């Protein structure tokens, strides 16, 4: 029984899965932040391009 408990205590495969999960969550937060930060600027840029295409004399 003691051998089984010590063997179970030494197993750490689950720790790497938790670490990968935290890493994926951090990457998702960074991507979401970048999309949020750049989203407004890209929207304004595409609106300007659309206005120029619609009325070339105003550009």
C-alpha cells in the first residue's frame, strides 16, 4: 500500500497538462487583447478606403 501511494505521489503527468492549459489561456488572452486594441483602428482604415472607393474625387 505504501509503495502504491508513493508511486502515485511521484506521477506528475497532470502537472504538464495544467501548465499547457495555462499557457493556452494566456495566449488566448493576448490574442483577444490584440484584436480589441487593433479592431477600432482597422475599422477606421477600412471605412476610409471604402469612402475613397465610393467617391474618388474626395481622396
